[in-house]
C-alpha cells in the first residue's frame, strides 16, 4: 500500500491530468484508497496502470443506504513489482447509476461488472455484454441492495 505521502503523490499526478478526477484520498488500517469522479474512472485506471498498478484484482459493488450517492463501485489494483495494493472507489446516485465500463481496457472486469450490475443495478456503459449473470433474466430487483426485501 502506498504510504500517505506516496498516495498524495499519486493523487497529485492524477489531478495534473484532470483537476476534478480525485475527490478524496484515504488511509484506513494501512489500506490506501482514492475516491474518483465516476466519469473519470477509465482515465484514472489508465494513469495508475502507467504507475505500475497493472493488475485489476477485483471489482465490487457497495450500497451505502440510506446515504446518497448511494451505490458504490470499488476497484482493487495491484502493483506486483512494488507489492502495493490500491483501492479506487466511486459512488453514483440510485436515480442514475451509470458508470463507464472498464472492460475494454481491463478484460478481467467483464464478469465482475456483470455481477455488480446484477446484484446492485449499476449500469456499466460500453460493456460488451451487460446482462444478468447470477439471477434469471426476468428477475426484478437487485438482491444485494440494502433495501431489498428479506426473503426476495
């Protein structure tokens, strides 16, 4: 994990490319994170790839109910040479849960974005095959949202 100084240097480099892309940085229990604007996710991940974070380990969905923006997407990046890990996070409103897909540049995100779409309802624009992966196609709702009725 980049230390606090290294994290701020990374965030500064990202801000040089796009002043509005980084919303916040944080360290919690030794884990570094960068919060980014949803529309900047592809540019941010490309810049981090140039900085050695070239392995996208996972993509996760989150629900911050009852807070808005409510839905989150979290990307776990690894720098295998420096043995660093970095979390890139973004949040979108439940009214318009759209995020650009990273699948064209990071093929490993394909099924993971589909799972976040299926379970949380986040729409990944530009995804080559965005459809349900765990629930039946005709299923209504997103079962990992916190306001989903218990028992389905």
